[in-house]
């Protein structure tokens, strides 16, 4: 089963490829090695990475994001003009966004 972070990275357009140094790295669309990754090559998604790589792809089409924030939870709704295509409620805002995008991917989005 594919790791959720890897699924998000592939959806954002990254590829896991062998570099000239013989090691595997995540590459962006320009064939540049991208960060952030840990020493095992797992993508580390913090809020900066989410907004840099995932959100522009998410909102480049007909989708938009709604955030509902309370003291206990963050709810993320990914919507089209007439319907909600993904909804997640989670205490961690970054995780809520990742899970909502992951649901969208699973639904073919």
C-alpha cells in the first residue's frame, strides 16, 4: 500500500527517481531534487510545504478550499461549485488538509 505522503507527492507532480548520485530522490516537474525529505526519502509535509506544493495544484482548477476552525478541530472542505468532494475534521490543521486531499485523490480528483 502506498504511503499517504507519497500519494500526495505524486499528486503534486513529484517523481521518485534514481539520481546521478545513484540514490533515489523526489524530483519536481523541472527535474530538480525537491525537499523537504527526511533521511529515508519520506516527504515531510509542514504547513509551508502544503501551501507551496499542494494548495496551488488544488485550486488551479474548479476546486476551492473552505476551512472551519474551532478551538478543538479544523475542518477542511474541498468543493466544486455545486458539491463538496472531500471533507475532513481533525485537530491538526496540516493533517486535516492532507487527509482531505488524499480523499480527493482516492475519488479520482
